């Protein structure tokens, strides 16, 4: 789906505004990212970038995945 | 800007439909979220629909207590299925590999070398594909069959590749194995030997795992460590069951365990806890010590700094590929376990790991892969730190065979050791000699 926003945080806010049920899954009580969600911008974890403040452009792809890494 | 939300609504996938047709065991109640406790129906789901926390298997332990005792277990053949009542499987599969029943070996010589009086090695290098991963895959594969899944798959740091490939072959299922493209060749070849389709991914293990989350959702394949993860993780409990039974139905003071995702570390604790809950052992405190490679030690770093969250490592830099998970799923739970039990999580550099591989191989006759070097070195480090005390009974896990990482033991070795010109009485490779006794005597006399 296409969502507008200049940062990862803005995009997620837009997503939650469009689909309010996602709020409980994606955000904690303080509005921070739920620790069980990993967010990738063009396949890079935002924790290796600037987190929710990571800037995004029109062609960037945001991927939301459950935090489930394990050998 | 394009946004994808993947594989959250698991109940609407093909796997979900299969799950609804599966008949639950009366002792395996459901899945339950480890974060919020919310129950989920038993099925190939792995994240909580409410909070995205990880799911685990919930048992009716009182029901298990009513049907299981030491005599029942003793009456069964060796192997992990003898603990059936505490596993999320209705009955042992008709086919499959002979997994578990690995020896618990007294390691006096190694213990003396690292200052531990009562040291045991749980030699899990002796599973069908030479690593503990056979335990996890056995459970996941049996459950996959119960769910009607027809293809097995995994995202592997190495040992899981061979374990998944072999288990799939034994059950007559095709297997897809996803690995980092630069994985040790021996581990890739191992999976190929069993007829798996191996898909090398140009990236780190975490890249492989991220891709496989999407592949699992789109294909419906049974990824043993993703959409079958709640069942897969239960396999590691059988290490705790065997250790307790081999010690005469009691627990050691300390266990030393390698940490990659942290699943084995935390499931060992769950295993010992369940044995106590169903009356098979007395509940006693156990210190949990974890080992990581310092080149990829997000959990050890969190423990050392007192952090409650684990900061992922972007680019692992270690030859301990089996532990090179930069973003471990059970990292936070592992830190909590070490802290709650008075344990520690040690970070071991690669030369120290290589030296520990040589040490355990030469002192005990057991040749572990890199992870075993990490756990032996972690035990030594915890002893120096005082987490392991004088008189403690300690079990160190060796979870993979050294033949899988054949170059590792050589790291940091001096040129004059193991050189191609070993002399009599020295460890190493002697020069080729003619097939005559006189030539042998010349070499033995030092003339070579």
C-alpha cells in the first residue's frame, strides 16, 4: 500500500490513522514502536538508521515484520 | 512510499486452515503469547495477533503430572520421544531420525584445566546430523506433518541446514534451505547431501531471516524456525530432560549454553521448570551462563551493560557462524534469565574459542565446532568471574561437531604446532615416510 510521510514515524502514523486496529500491534502506550516489530527501510533495519526519525522518500519501501530472528 | 505488512494475520493463511483441521492433544492446551499471555489456537502461528509478541506452547502440566513418572520414561527407548508428555506432539512419528540420547560425559581433565571441580559435557555433537538442531527439527517436522504441511524449510546459520534437510528426507518431504551465501562450505554440502534445495542469500543471517519471514507467509511452507518456531523451540527442552535424567533425576548447579537467538538458553530453563512442575525432579536453583562470540554479542553486551533491551548488531564479524545472529529473537529473555538466576553471559573472542576447541578435543576426546569452543571458554570465563564457584557441578553443552568447521581449530595456532613436520611425541602431522620399518625408525629417531 502507499502511505505518505517524510519520516518512518510519519509513515507509521499515517498507516495507523488509516487502520486504527494496527495501533495496538505497532505502537506501545507511549506511542513508541512496539519492541516486537522490526521496521526496515529498503531492507535496512531502522535501528541501524535513525529509528522513527529516519527520512524516507517517495520511492522508498517500508517493511514491517514481527521481531522473529532465530537460528 | 510503499509499505508492506507481512505475515501478521497468520490465521488466514493456508497454514492456518490446516491448523484448524488438526486435533489438539489434551495435554497441549494451546499456544500462548510470552509477552501478554493471550492464548492462540494450536497451529502454525508464531506471533501474537494482539501484540506481535512471540508465541510458545502451553501445557496442562497438572494433566501431565497425572500420567507421567520416572518409571514410564525409563520403560521407553532412548531418544527424545521418551519425554512425549512434555512435547507438543500427540505421538512419535512413524518415521524419522533417531534423535537425542546423547551422552553426558564426566570431563575431569578439562575441568582441572579450567578450574571447575565437577564438570560434565553434554555431548550433543552426536546427533544424526551432528548438532542439537536435530532435536528442534524433529518436533517441528512432526508437527508440520500433523498440520498437513507438505514442504519443510528453514533459515539457517549452518547447523539447521543439515538438520532440516535430513529430517525432511526421512519423512519424505521436500526441503528448502536458505543460508547466507558465504556460509562454511561443509555446512552447505551437508544439506545438499540429503537432497535439499539450498538457496544462498547474498547477505547476513539476519537478511536471510527477514526474507524467509516473507517467503513463509507467501508460500505456506513449514519454516521450522519461523512459522513452526513455537514447536521447534520446544525441542531444546529435551536437553534439559536428558541432563536431569542422566544425573539421576536432579539438576546441576550451573549450565553453560551457547546463545544465538537465545531459544535454547531459555528453553532449557523451561524444560527444567516443567520437570519440577510435574514432579519428576526437585526444584533447585540453577545458574544459567550463556556464551556468545565477541564479534556478534548483542546479548552479552546487553547483559554486561545492564540494558533491558538488546541492541542488534548489524554486521557480525566472527568465525562462529552458528552464533552470528545480530538480532536475536530471545535476546531479552536470555538477559532476564541470566540475571534472575545469578548467571552471566560471556563474550568470547575467536582466538580464545579456537584454543578452547583444541583444549576440549585434546583433553576429552570430543571435537566440537566453534560454538563448543565458545561454551568451554565461557565456562572458564564465568569461573574466573566467580559466577561459577568452587565445588559447583557444571554442565557445559557442546552442540555441534567440529567436522562442520574444520578450519576453526587452527586459528591462532603457532606455526610450530600442528605443522606438517611433527616429531615423535608432538601433536601434529608427521612428514610422509616410506613404508619400511627402518624409515619409521629414522623418523622416530629424529632424523626426519
